[in-house]
């Protein structure tokens, strides 16, 4: 949480938005860890998570996360 708070503050100070900072942080810091795991066990959870992100933040707002998840889904 400390890293996230610091990152968001710096990202916003550079002219970005809080949501864009959170999107980038989640995609690059958290979701990339799925590359090291066997993704087969999360295959059925990718589409519901994309739906959740679109519902929670608005359609097309979490671009980095959705793009990463779509690429992950293609690689399965």
C-alpha cells in the first residue's frame, strides 16, 4: 500500500489521473506475476474479472489491466 500511495502521488503530480495510476500499477506490479504461474487455473476467472473492472471503474477505463488480461487469455 505504501508503494501504491507513493506511485499514485507521483503519477498525479506528473499530470496523470488516480485511476490511470492504479490501472498501471495493478497491470505492471500485480498482474504480471501471473506470467510465472500456471495460468490454467485462472482461465475461467479472467472474463468475470474484466467485467468487474468495467463495472467498477467504467468501460474502457482500466486499459492496461484489460489489455494484459486479454493477452493472457490468448496465451492459454
